[in-house]
């Protein structure tokens, strides 16, 4: 079957160094993606999700989460439109009674045609599933592509034994690519100039700076995660903005004591890691999961290394009382607003050619090229048939 492109082939040719990234409007196949938080799917419950346009159903059975395609193989109706699970091991299509085993997708019965040859021979697509740090990961890809170890697709330190993770999720009305690009954007600090988090943590944040090109580090080890680390070096920082020789905007400046080291990095398939955010000793892990061409799920998670159960409890309390309202609902919500606003521009494919990037946007280009180099498949319309 011919692959149906989502973008104009002539436009693809114009971006040779990262044409795969440009083509991946729906995302890249053959990767682990966050489907939900573990707390969202209790024992026996069924949860519907869409990842890269593919409808997926999840169910927890005896503690383990299973995932199947949310589309009956018979006449293509969505199983999630009327969930029927008559026992713990199977789900039955509400239309003709095709019954599928969650574990391997096998058709175990057909209520409307019990003697059909499809019983015991046909299968619905299933997806590998892993849980880690309170997140449920689903591998979305081709049957002949071996899923890599989950540790290859999580940022360094995320899976460390001592790390405790809390977080929340938002559905963002923008293409997934605007997520990691917004996080690695060198000059977007101006956006956050009025964030209450800065005053709460006494953190200095310049309105802008002159970046040092070449400050990044490419990580492309064969046996591990692949990403781009911004070591953040600035020749100058600008805390005041002047127009007509008048100061019109001031950045938050607590002096040298408030200038904490905060390092950003972005990792395949699409996860931002920010060390030292939202406070000392904390790390942001923000996952961008394509839903379709114009929306994505953003899992905003914060990790803390906790040596004892008491430390873990204190961190969870601090997350609910401090970091969720200030960082997730405040600071990071500003980034979401920017993504949704930019979607009006980048929703047109030509925008990726017409954007007016400046010298300080070099991190965006390096990320696009890195992501394109490690392409294991691009999600196309054919994959949704």
C-alpha cells in the first residue's frame, strides 16, 4: 500500500536536513509514548486514548495494563463507543459480538456467529505496555520492529530508583512539535517574566540574553537515550527592556543569589528535561504525545530524589500545595498558551519554511536534525486505516 503523505512533497524537499521531522505531523512510529498516569486506570477499568491518530484501549487486569486497537477488525466500529467486558480477560464488540482477548488480541468468540472460522484464528492489534514512575507507556509501531528497552526512551535519571514523580496532564490544541521546541527555545524567557513562581522561589530570570552557539551537547549513544543538552552559557543577560531610552519592562532579578543553574535538555521521542526546575533539587520531565495533527497531550511531571518514605511524602505534599499551582498551573500554562497561539501559524505547512528564525534559535534547528536522524518510521494516514 502506498504511503499517503501529510505534507506537500515539494515542501519536504526544501528542508533536506530535517525533512523527516517536517513530515512527522502525526509523529514518529516505533517509540514508547506516555498514554496515561497509572492512577487513571484502576483494576478492571477500561480507558480510551488516541496516540498519533491511532485509537487505543487500555485495561488493567490482575494489576497489569494491556492495550489493544480501539477498532473492531470486523466492521471497524470503535469498541470504546460501548464497552462490553463480560469477563476479566476479554472485550466484546457491541455491534456483532466479536470477542477479543486482551492479552494477545485473539478472537475467542463471536456472539453473532459462534461457528465462524475467525474464532481462534483472527486477532486484533495489541501494543506492548510498561509502567514506570506512575506513568503507563505504550509502544506504538510496526509488528516487525522490536520495541527498545524503555530506558532508551526516557531521559537520564527519570528511572532512577530514588526518584519519586508527581504530575498532571493537559490536552494542548497544537501540533506536538511545538512542545519540545518551546522547551528548548533559547530566547523564550521573556514569556515568563510575570510568573509568580519566580517571586515564590526568589529566582532571577532575564528578559533575554546573548547565547553562546555551540553550548549544546548531542547524546547519541547506541545503548541509551538520545537527546540534546543545553548547557546554557550566555555572553550577556538583559534584565531591562528599553524603548525610546525608557525602561518599559523589567525582569525578575534577585542578583547573583537568585541566578540558579537550570539546565534544559530534550530527548527522543519527545520529552523535555529541566534540572533545577521548579526549585532546587527538582527536575521537570515534560512529555509531548501526539493525539492528531492539531493536538497533543502534555504530561507535566516533576521528579525528586527521595531517600526515605518520609521524604517522598513531604515531596508529594509540596507538589500539591506549591509546585502544582505555581509551576504546572502557572508557569507551564504560559508555555501551553504560547503553543496554542503559534498553532494558528504552524498549522499551515508553509509556515515551517517562512518562519523568521534568528541566530539564537540554533537549538531548535539542532533538535529538528537530531530527531530526523533517528527516524524509525513516520506516522501516515495509511497507518490509521
